[in-house]
C-alpha cells in the first residue's frame, strides 16, 4: 500500500480507473466481450432486461462519452451474438445467454472490487463517493453546455 497522500485530481482518478478497468478487461477478454458491450449488458439488466434500443444507445453515449455510431455498434454486436434479441420493434432484451454472460461478468467485477476496496474505511469510501459524484456531475454539466 502506498504511504503518500496525493490530492485527488484527474490523474489520480484516471490511474485508479484504468488500473481497475485493466483487471476487468482480463475477465472480458476471456469471454470475448468488449468493455462497451459489458456496459450495454449492464444497462439492459438495470432496465429490467428489456429497453428501447434508442434509450440504450443514449445511455451508452452518455456513460462512455462516445459517439452514437460506436454505441450502436456495441448493441448490434450483442444482437448478432444472440446475447440480445429484439422482441418488438425498437426494443432489445437480454437473452438467456446474455443474462448468463452479464451475471458472470458482474460476479467477477464484484470479486475484483472486493479485493481492491478491502480494508478501506467505510467513511473514506463514502467521502470518495461524494467527491467523485460531484466531479462527474460538474463534468457532465460542462459537456452538456458544449
């Protein structure tokens, strides 16, 4: 564990994000899933298993700070792989395979998070959560104003 106390800034946040994401990417590589696809699977699961395709694309562009084309591509790839299906025009749903894949990715991600956050006092995690939420809200507001 580090003995320094760096001030939170974009670099510190970015390094933490990419270190954790690197661990998750090893899980995703084993499943043949991209990060964008994993975010899409989570979004559909969070919506109860079915969501309007356009709403899913909007959620991906907002969460990943990406364009519409890469977001649509991720959804199309999941549909082609039979991890999502289209039960009605304009909607996508998790298939049984998609739900199973999402659950395995979520479980692996939870295990990674448990290891990474182990031993950090709850108060520190709560403070960090508040600070990072505020930074995210401010950045999103600035992006929306562009």
